[in-house]
């Protein structure tokens, strides 16, 4: 009964202008901050771990601001779930080439940060491009709310060309099958909204080892396809500013780097740079389509490996 009342209220409120819904949502967020103590404590603890240098008053201020946005996202979700496509197209502003995947024969990945507006990203993909899509969502414990979430996220798909799977182990085979047959994916996941075709761009790997008794060690890898995808989705105004800064900093060196990468892609594997001094060793090597860099000093050891294709794609894009 409670879920139906909430959904009914969301439906009634969605008729109001966005300028009116915003303060209502902020007020709801402040009520949640005041009365939902468990979530407030989680938010404050996360802020304490991430920003230990910030005073407690500053962390409380950030937490309250977060809850204001949370309240807005709840209220404005009614607009996304019930408003007409025409109204949504007036409200949502898209920057970048959202139809790239419709024309590209190469793998494409869309990355959108998962902030409070995750449903805006999902609606945008269905409104502004026509690819068949699939996504993952967090299944709700309340069946009425779960059904409403599914309807709200799928209603903008044309002719049933979208599907969402619950975030469970049983969804993974379905999602993998969707990827393998080449259908772009929209993942409303904990950190990103991703649209993708299956590709094999490799990974960017890194490792840092600080020597000494108190030294730390950091190592990891990320999909290399994230680099050109992020460039593609950067707003044109921001990308142009980056290009100006690089032209100012590098001058003709950028063109020289492009030419060097082209030549490197045709060269056999081997050591490119080997510098050894009493206090430092620097090695740069081409191996298996990657540029590998090793730096060894008395204080630290740093290793990195980047696919050549990723470097070429980045320089070409900017």
C-alpha cells in the first residue's frame, strides 16, 4: 500500500514544472537527512574516510548537500517515468555524439558517471539514439516498486528494443550473451552508465612500489577502451580547451608523437630506451603491441604498460 501511495504522489507531482519540483526535492532530502539516521551515518562515515582533513562541520555540510540532491532525484524520477517524450527532450540537454554507436563499425563505450541522475542517462540513451540496448538494475525488494522501476526505465524504448536485467548472478549469462552478439549495452551500474560493443582493446596496467619500511604499493589495470571513449564523450567545449592547452604546451611535438607512434606500430618488438646511471634505471620497450616503461630509483619502482593503439587513438582524437 505504501509503495502505491508513493508512486501515486510521484505521478501527481510530475505535472509540476521542474523549477517547482527542485525545492520540493531539496526539502525531501533534508527530511531524509534528519530522520533516516542509518543512511546519514553511512554518508558521514564515507566522507570521514575520504576527506579526513575536512572538519566535521564541513563533512556534515557536504552530507546535507548530498541528501538535497538525493531528494531531488527521487522527486524528479517521476518526470522521467511519466512525462511525455516531447517534454523530456525539452528538459534534457545532450552534448557529444550520442549517435556514434549507430555509425561506428568499431567498439564503442559510453561512460556517464553514476551520480544522482542515473535515470536521466538511461532515458537519454533511449530518447536520442536508436540502438537496441540492455541494462542492469538493482532489483527492489518491494515487487510494486520493482515493477514501477522496470516500466519507467523501459517505457521509452521503441518496439521493445530494450531490456533490463536484475543485478544478480543469474543476469550475467544473459548480459554476456547480449554482448557476444554485438548488441550495445547500457549498464546502470554502481559506478558508470555504459553502452558498449564487445571489443578487445586490452588494458592499461600500472604498478608503483615505494621502497623503504613505510613504502606503499599500488598496482592495477583498467580497460584501455575507456580512454578513447572518454575523449569521445567529453563535451566539445571542454575538449577544445584541452586541445588549446596541448597545442600551447607541446607545439609541434604532438605531430611528431603521432608520427612516432605510427612508426612504432610497424617496428618489431624490442628495447627502445635503456638509460642507466648510478641512481636510476629507465627502460622503455615495445612488447606485444604495448609500450612498457620501467623506472627504478633508490626511492621507488614504477612500471606502466599502455597499448599502442590506445595512445594513437588518444592523439588522433585530440
